[in-house]
């Protein structure tokens, strides 16, 4: 009878063990998947010249192959975490026994279970398992560690560990930690710095280099002592390292090329459509078309142009005000002033408070860095508007001399600038607004606005394709046409409100004559103009009605600028793009946007000129017509509405554009090597004011 009971107990226990084992193994991850595992790594974005302009990531990590990790860093981590790593089979039985003893006590008292984990077990936990602290998870961890040791080399396991581990301070892996803590790559770390990084897996929050400096140094020095004990560091070198202070030196901001914020965000949105969520973790190499020199010039030009316009239209008043009680003392006014910082693109601007406004205007900077007086010319400018300056006003200023400041104002008007290479379609520069820090809306690619007269070249090009020449004459005179509603009359007028009679096409385009353009559109037919507008890429759809000939349709600055390319490159439509090349983390090509043929590019270099690639897009305009329209657009700069651009002193073609009620101002200009499109307008589409025409200032 006793035997039967014993056998029954054994059977039940065996059945229970079998059930537990089945549960334990049913969702066990496959250790072999780590053979091809890559930790989430940032995608890095470069300009065409190799300048790093951005990163896309969900974890701050710089992947470093094992053979590029300094041996003293490897030894520091082994000394701290698992000195017997190269000898055990993935699990340290003695360590597990010690941990289990503590875990029994912890379980009784309701505390979290401890580790006893080898580096291999930590890899299994960090990469393959959840972070729950249960006996079941620990058993899985040990089993997976054994499988990992049979699947991967010790070096591969260490590579995974050192690139995956969280080290605090926004750092996943040792590569990112080296930059974030010490401002240098792994290869430049000294012994003390290696030992400090090895102290962090124990708990980054417990060994912060500033808040917990004493504990951090003590932990670092213990690791140095361990390295000496295991024969991995020279005693004298270790003692010298122990005497070093622990100083954090953050790396320069490598990814914040501020001039390209709009461009980088547009790249991100376009890449996301192709790569999906992998964009932020795939470790892609992305070379863009951006020219940093041109981009910086473009941003500076647009910001200055918008500020000039804003200055012409006067001082709008202070952006904030504090009452006299606040202004006389206490931190309140400073908090109010600093709560609205100036645009990050204007780092020399400061928030300030007006201390006195009678006579000489005195100001105090909100950040406590100084005080002084406003320049007299700025005071006169502010008072001329009727708004003036008052005690307690919160304003922006910029130092002009010791104790002297210029009054500054953030423009309400906005705009965009795009620069495109006409033969390749490379987008060399893109600025989507006055300040990315104030508005992420990219007016270069997202703002649908009427192009006004900057659309007229497509009307004239269509005429040249249909039997007209630059010398053909069309009447510029009054014309009355049916309006949009029953009984209405539409009578287009010229900007100068006069008429010049019969004029050659060349002169009509130079002076941007509206009535002449409408007659020309009537003669050739709006259907042909609409067909060309779609073919060139100005729009996707357009109603075949006469106001469209004067630019009443809507497009974006990016599309309009690219659509001018066939005029410049001999008639080829381009594919305007921002991303040139994308490669995965192993260097495998994912995307190559430049599909143009290049005969001779594979040959040896013998001092000859580099090949000039022909445009690769579809032919949408015959070369003769392209030459004619280019010549006519040069006349616009030499003798017409874009005469101001002739001051640049080089051959330029282009076309200005202004919409009804001066709501938008445009200029698209070009040389043989570049097309630049500029748009200026308010986001709410209100008028820019009388005589604000053509965005060429």
C-alpha cells in the first residue's frame, strides 16, 4: 500500500513537472535568431559632402563591432560583471546558487528576486525575454544562455551585450555612452573612463557622475582594482587612473545642423513612407542632396528678407507686459519673459524688460546677463508706429555694442525658399519657413498657394510650341469676359493699370502683361496650357478656365521651382528629390535616386574634365523652345519685372509673381546650374500690402 502511494506521488509530481516544463518551453524564444540580430540603431542622415545633418532613432545607440571595441573596455566590463565569462558555459552555477539563496529570503519578504546573471544570461534577458523577475523567467534565462553559448561565439555574445545594454544618460550601448559621458569615440577612452562605463550596468541612476560622484568614483576604482587582480591592468596605470577626477564632457551636438531642420524633417517624412517603422531602428545610411553651404545661405537670406519686410511695416508692439509690481522686483517677470524664448535660429536675441521708456529707453535682460539702452534709431522706429514702448513691456533685443541693444521683432509674415539642380533634380536647399522652432509647417512642400504671374512662362512656352515665336505680336488692351457667375464680367488689368497695345511675346513676358497673356491663352486654348501644367509637374489637376493662365491655380513652391527645370536643361522633366542614396547597416543599397546614364564614369582619370551627365527625365519641351523661353526669361531680369535681380551681375533668368490683393509674392530665378524659388506670404493668406510684389528683395 505504501509503495502504491509513493508511486502515485511520484506520478503526480512527474506530471506536474511535465506540465510546468511544457508551459516553460511553449513560448521559449529561438536562440539561433540572435545570429542575425542587430540592436535598434539610429539612421544617420548626411548632406552630399558628408556633413551629418540628422539622426532618426527611438534609442540613442551607436553600434560598434566587437573588433573595434578597445580591449581595456572589454576587460573593465568583464571585471565588473563576469570575470569568468570566457570559461563558463553561459551559466555560473555558484553565482546561481548564491542568488537562489537570496531569492528564497526575498520571496518570503515580498522583495524583488535578484540576479546572479552572467553576461550571456543578461543578453538572453535583454534581447529575448521580458524584464519580469520570476523564477520561471530565470529558468528560461539559464536555458537560453546555454543555447546561446552553443550558437554564438563568445565575441559575438559580448558584441551584443556591449551594444545593447542601457547605460543611462540617453545611452544604449558603449558607443553612445562614450559620446554622451565623455564626448569622444570608444577608441579615445582612457583606462579610468573605461572603468567608469563598466560601473554603470549595476545601476546608472546610482552612479551618476555629478549627483552620485563619490559613489561613482568608488565603484570605478573598485573595478580598476579587480582588473589588476585578474591581471588585466598594470598596477601603476590603475593607481594613476584611480587618482583621476570624474569629469563629464558631452560631445558637440553632432546631429543638430540647425540650418536644415525643415529639410531633415521632409526627408524623415518621405523616408517613412518607404522604410516604415524600420527608419528609426534600422541603422540606415542616408545621403541626401543637401549642399550645406547653399542651405546656410538660403536660411539666412529668407530670414533676413522676412525681417526686412516686417521692419518696413512697423513695430507691432511688445509681445508681453508685466505690471509695475512685478517689474520692480522678484523673479516673476523673468519667468514670464523666459517662458517665451526667441527663435532658436536667432541665438543672439534675448528676452528683456523695458525699465524706463521716457526719453532714453533702458532695458534689463531676463536671463540676468546685462542691461543697457536701446539704439536711438530703434526707439524712433517703434514710436513711429504709434505702438511705442512702455515700462514693463517684454521685448526681444540683440546686443549691438557694450550696454547697447537693437530692438527685434519676430515677423508675422512667412515664406519658403527652394534651390534645385536643373539637370539632376537634386534639392540643394530647402527652407520651409522663418523658424522651425516656432512652426514645423513646411511652406516649401505643404503650402498650396496661387503662383500668380510666375505661372505665365508655362503659358508662353505652350504658345511657342504652337506656332508662336518670341517676336509674335499680341494685343495688350482692355478685354471683357464672362465672369464666374451669371451676369458677371471679368476684366483683367495690368499691374500698372495701363495698356501698351500690340507687343511681341518677349516684351509681354518681360512686363508680365495680364491682358496680353489672357488673349494668348484664348488663342492657343486653355486645354493645351492645362496639359502642359500637368506634364511639367506644376499641378495634378487644373480647371481649363482663363484665370488659370494668370496663376489662379494652386501649387507649392517646391513643385513650381522644379517645373522650371525643362526651361533650363533643354526640355527634360526632372524628378526633384531630397534623398540620393540609402544603404542598410551592412552597406547594401536600398535606394539610388540618380538613374542617369554616365558614359565614361567608370574610366581611369587622366586629368580630363568630369563627365557632364545629361538629364534623365522625359522630354516635355523641344530644345529650341526651351532655349527661346530661357532667353525670354533672361529678359525679365534684364529689362522687366525682376530687374532688381540683375544687380547680382551674372546671367540670370526668372519670373516674378504676385497674386490678387498682394496675398503672395513669388520669384523663381535660375542660372544654368541652379533654380531658386522664393515665396512670401502670410499663413492666413491676408494681403502683404500695396506694392509688395515679387519676392526678390
